[in-house]
C-alpha cells in the first residue's frame, strides 16, 4: 500500500512539473480541438452592396444573459421598442426621434417591473409583458397606460394584436387572449412542456381567424382566434434522443405566414412548409434552427445552430445555397432586406448575403454587444436591437 502511495505522489509531481514530453504528445491535438470550437474569424470580401446607418438610439439595458432576444416592432410609421430596464419607447421610423416614453411606476414594497420579450403593436395599442407575468397595454398615440393584466408565467416574447384581441404567450406554455380595449381575459390555452427546453418562446403569429403557436415540444399548432379552440397540430422537429438534452426540439423562432403557407423551423434543424388552413405538410428539410425563418419571393432563409445560413427553394425546400463563413458566431435568425438576407452575430456585426447565391455582400456593426434577436425590416429600413439595448437602423443605398 505504501509503495502505491509513493508511486501516486511521484506521478502527481511529474504532472505538476509539466513534463515537456507528455505535453508534446497532446499539445497539437488540444490546439486543433480548441480552434474547432472557436467562432470563425470574419472573412475578407469585396462588398457588392452599399449600406448606411441612418440612426441609433439606446432604449435601456438589462437583457444581458437573460436570453430574451428582445426586438422592436413597427406599426403606422412608428418603431416601438423596450428593454428590461428602460421602459417602452415610441420612435419615428425614418429619423429615430423619440415620440413618447413609458416607464412603469414603482409600487411600494415590490420589485421594479422588468419589461421583457419586446412589445407587440396594432389597432391603436402597444402591449408589453414582464418577467413577473404582468401584461401592460399602452395607448399607441400617447404611451398612456390603458390597462394591466396578469398571466401565470414570464412573458419573454412579444404579444400579438389582431381582431380586437391581445394574445400573450407565457413561459409556462400558456397562450392567453385579452380584450384589446379593456384587458378582460377572453380565453386561454395551455400546452404541456417537456422536461428541458430552450430559453425562449416563438411569437404568436396571427392569420385570418387563426393563431399559429410554436411549441417547446417541437410542434406548431393552430388555434381558433376567438375562443382558443385547437384546430390542428403538426410536428416540426421530433423530440428524439436518449437524453433530455438530445430531445430538445423547441419551435422558438417566429413562423412566417405568406398567403396560405406557414413556414416554420425547429431547434432540431428541421424546417417545414405547412398548408395553413389544414396543417398538411408541403415539404420538410433538414436545415434550420431556433432563430426563425425569413421568406422572399423565391427563398426561405434559415440559420442552424452552427451558424450556417441556408437558402431553400420556396416551392420545394431544396437547398439552393449555404453560407458557412459565419460558423459558431451565434448567428441570429435572418431578415430579408431588398435582394439580401441579413443576419447578426455575437460581436454585433450584421452580414448581408445575396439571395441568389448566398455570397457575402456587405457588413456593418451595430454597436459592440451581441445581437440575439432576429432583425426586422419595415419600409426598406432594417432595425436591430442588441443585448445592451442599442437600437440601430440601416438602409440600403439606391
């Protein structure tokens, strides 16, 4: 026993001394493995598109590592944006000039409300949720508080407003409908959650009399807008695997409804085109991720968990191109900006890719902090909000 203890001490001494021979055996492999996990360096290219920053404002702080992917919304020529700590801001889309600001009042003996998930807007109201499950509706013209309500869980995605109703998705799998004028609860629908899920929720997407809900179990569901009645449910990414981690298949990115077709992607790297009225799959492809989809006249653009951006044929789902130069850069979901797809990354860079072949066309920086939320395009202006609350607008040169 004593001899074994001595041998063990000797081996430890050799390890602590850092034997150069042993280091030499593994140093090359370790360096190679480490490099394979690091974000790719930005590739140099000759820009073929001209992009200009037209304004930038700060709407508050607090997102940090919470993982909310806060994003602005545009309605009637105004941008509405919020931050965990910073209130709700109404800005002119063209100039970025502030029109009004709403800061929730601090209640005695209660923690300060932390606004989360980004605002939703429409039909004269702006609605925001909080990490405490509070729902606040504001007058879109003035920012005055109209009503408040409560849901059981965190609200970490933007509410939707349609047909006189406000739809709020909370982090407990529940979708709640409120009267847009009074805040009265109309109905709710609950979805059972898996044991392990990705941090985030897909925004509710409103169609003609129908709501489309991306779920944490890898499905997308259609609910009747007026009463929350389930109409159909379709699997996007099947939760397969031996462990809870392997089975994660959340639909966390915003689905896109174009005409009668719903395009949706899953954490399981599956993208589906679905017939909206019936839920019938039109095509399915093994490309995609939790960041959401963007749809142009001929393409469906998605990003996967490794940072690869794909352009899929809109009619068949076949891969037309892939762009791998942004590997492991924590790439956001894409937006369509003119003839380009745009994604952001963990260093605050925006990348414009040609829709016809995926080639890099332009690059700009939107502050020094990470971009997590999918960029938004309205009236030819691209908007992006970083995790430090900086909101920046870009325009393509004519």
